[in-house]
């Protein structure tokens, strides 16, 4: 048994850790779906940059529409995965 008190519990036993890991997992799954869409169409950038909407400025001009479609798909897929994995309103108490 590890030597800890109630005040200092291990990080992995806190409910916040499980909540954040759920959000990270579902966000990664959504990004994978959007990234697969973009890979299918060979979306390319002129250099490495921050992902999301700011990366639009680095995408080749003839591919911006497909890039934004893939970005939208990743956001929607992340939402759907979060919904399917069972995110509840009580889990977002820190955002209120």
C-alpha cells in the first residue's frame, strides 16, 4: 500500500484524470478520422505549423476546401466519439 493520505491521493485515482483522458482519447480518435480523409485526398502544406484553422494559411491554395472539410469532419467525429463514450454534463463542472 503506498504511503499517501486522503489529501494527497495518487494522480491516476482522481476522477479528473479519467475525465481528461476520456476527452484526450475521443479528440485523438476524431483527429484520426479527419486526418484519414485528408490523407485520402493528399492534402499538403508548404511548411509545418499549428494545427486547426491557423494551418489553413499554409495549405496549398487549390486544397483549402478539402482541408477545411477534413477539419470539420475531425471536429464532428470527435464530438460523436465523446458522445458515444458517455460524456455526461456532470463531468464538465470545471467549465461552468
